C-alpha cells in the first residue's frame, strides 16, 4: 500500500496547542493568579430550552415502536429543510428545499465537498484564513494561492483578475478577523467567479451575528450566485450546537459544469458516504426555527454580541485598530506598540492574565494581530477588558 504523501505537506497545527502550553506553564508558575480565556472559539451558553424540549420528545419517540426512526433521508428530514428554507426566506433569499443538505456540521461539509471537485483545481484562500480550507486541500494535493487580507483592505480582499483560481473560499463574517463583506462587495466576487467559471465555497457559519442590512447573510442574496456558489452554514454558533453537531449546506441546482450538476453530485456523494444526522439532533435543530426557539437563541446571541461590544468599545477607548466586534463574535486587534502576535500574547498573559489567540497562527498576514472572542461569560469578559484597559492604557 501507499499512504497519501500529501499529508507531508500539512503543517503541524501548533497554534492552540502552543496557546494551551504557554497558558498552562504560566498557571503552574502563578497558582494565585486568575486567568481569563478570551481565546476560545467555542460557545459557553447551554442549548435553548425549546431545543432541549424537542430533543427530549424525540428521544421518547425513539423508545416506542410506533414512532421509532431508523435511517433517515441522506439529505436530512423534510421538516428541518423546510424550516431552513423559510429561515432563508425571512431575510429575502429564496432557496429550494432540495438544494439544502443537512449534516453533522459545517466543518465536515467543508472538507467533504472537495469530493465533487477535481484535484487539479487551483484554490484561492485569504491570508489569514480558517485553517480547515487549507489543510483539506493540501490533503488532496491541490495548488493553493493566497489573497492578501491586510489592514489596508480592512481584511476584506477583493478579486484580482490577474489571479486565476477555480475554487474560492470566502468566510463572512470572517474567522479569525471578524470582518464581513457587504452585498456590493460580494457581487464583485460573484462576477469574478462567474467570469472565471470558478466556484465560491461560502462559509456563513457566523451569519447569525449580522445586524447591518448592507452585509450579506447569505451569498445567495447576491444576483448571479446560484451559478457559482455553495454555502455552508451551522447551528454551532447560531444555537450552541458545537457539541450537539448539526449544519447544512446549500448547493444550487443551477451550479453545473461540463454536463455535471453539483447538486446531484453532492446528493450522490452524501448518499454514498453519509447516513444522515441523527433524528434527535435534527428535531432539536428544527426547534431553533420555532417562535420560541428563535426568541431564545436571539437572547443567547444578544449575550455574545454584548460581550463583543464590551471588547470593541474598550479598543475604541484605547484607540487600538481592529476589525470585527460588530456583526461578529471575533475582535481582531492590531497589537499595540508594533508587538508581534506571540509577543503580545505573552505580554497580555504575564501582565493581565488574559489569553487570546495570536493572529500569526492563521497565516503570515496575521502577524502583528490578535484575536479576542465574545464567547466567554459576561463577567469574565468585563473583568478581562478592565485588566486590558488598565494595562494598555499605561503603554
Ligand atoms: N467555519 C468556520 C469559519 C468556523 O469558525 C467553524 C467553527 O469554529 C466552523 C466552520 C465549524 O462549524 P461546525 O461546528 O458546524 O463544524
């Protein structure tokens, strides 16, 4: 046998391991100090009561032969896909329920979707980037080119017609930078992709944080996107499903090339390699879209958004440049005094006992930047910004 030698090209992801190691070393050396973690990308609030109720009911259904469910549809239950379709309609986007595929989360779909694309496609990702896009393509041996996201372009690079790409990744609102494209800006990407005959893999995992109507909740709010884009979405950040696992992918029927239809191929791929998300979880996900469920998840999202505002207001007072914080749970700050990302990490840990994520871990353009997240508790976020303000105010 031969193992996939492309794995040799994947860098060891030492970012979160190194963050954990430095934090742990500091905690051991200073057992009296209380460390606050604003580095995590995981949610902290529990599932909404409406979701829990629906899941309990679904478990009870599983206990009786009359209501027991075995294998479900590969593409997800109709009740959930209908709800998702109506959710899209609520912000003015029309998708068909047979364009929606339910899964166990956006990360799996982002990796698995590559099964329907040829390995000789060239891939365009931003730098800095959510590492999954890079590593999944390196595993397949695809060539990767970079679009520079920088302070100058507000970490929102626009298409460059001198760069030829076949698969384009866009994440908006972005992880790690929190920056989000307007519909007008996305239209330029859609035009570029259609012109090139490329596909945009659009990661909308954080769409639920968008409040500004000029920003796109979905790439399908842009004319022309149905012929060039696939959208990935998740219940993880929207409804706290990081441990429960559910997401969905929208593959338009109009997306085709060389007599092949992406929607049909994705169905075929899922039918071959995936036996569906559990019934109990899909029932819980469907409850997110009930009146009660929506109200409850909006309260939770409001909680994280207020944390984001606490952090971004603090950066405003300190006159520190940042992206995100609004329409995003991430605040991507420029390290003060030209510190490097890791230098600032150590500085903040040693002097304020606050942990964030060094931007350099997301790509070369992340050097000199630092990611803070709004997913902590209100109390710890408040305490962290008090400490940060005191420390950086003295610089
Ligand atoms: N896409 C982005 C940009 C993310 O930040 C994350 C999780 O942090 C995911 C996708 C993964 O989502 P899921 O939990 O649905 O797999």
